[in-house]
C-alpha cells in the first residue's frame, strides 16, 4: 500500500469551538483530494511525544501515488465554517512506493497569549 496518513492535533481549548477538520492534499500537478472529518472522541496517545499527548485530533488515511504533496488542514466550527480562533495548519510530505507516510500537523490559536 502506498499513501499518506495525516493528522491534525488541535490545542486542548479548541474542542469548545472546533468540531471537524477540512483536509486538502495537493500534488505538484495541482490535483487535489478533499475530505472533512469530525474530531475523534479519544485524544492523541503519548507515544507521539509529550507535546501532543492528550490533544484532540482527527486523521485521514488515503492511498496516493508516490510523489510530493502539500497538506492543508482547516479547523471547522459547528456548521462547517472555518474556525475564528484556530488557524489552518500546512505541511509537506513525500510519499514513497510501498510505504505509508505519516504527517502530524498541529493547529495553533489565532489569539495572542
């Protein structure tokens, strides 16, 4: 299997506003894959590191051809509009034949602390 497993971890306080995440995965030809997933009931496990342990998250596993991809994950509030409080997370990933590439993005608050 060749593909990408992408996850978005949101801040602990995001669960009050964020209910889902809109994922967009685009290759270098501009071809895009889209999906919306609700936040999981469970939180991220500690094996991903202490900074991510216990954070609300959602993830997506998709089959892709080998190549370079850009990933955007937009936190959504109830009703499906983008969150006013939490920013889109972006990252890049290289997918290799016969492998699943893992990418964990972290959402950030748009409010000054």
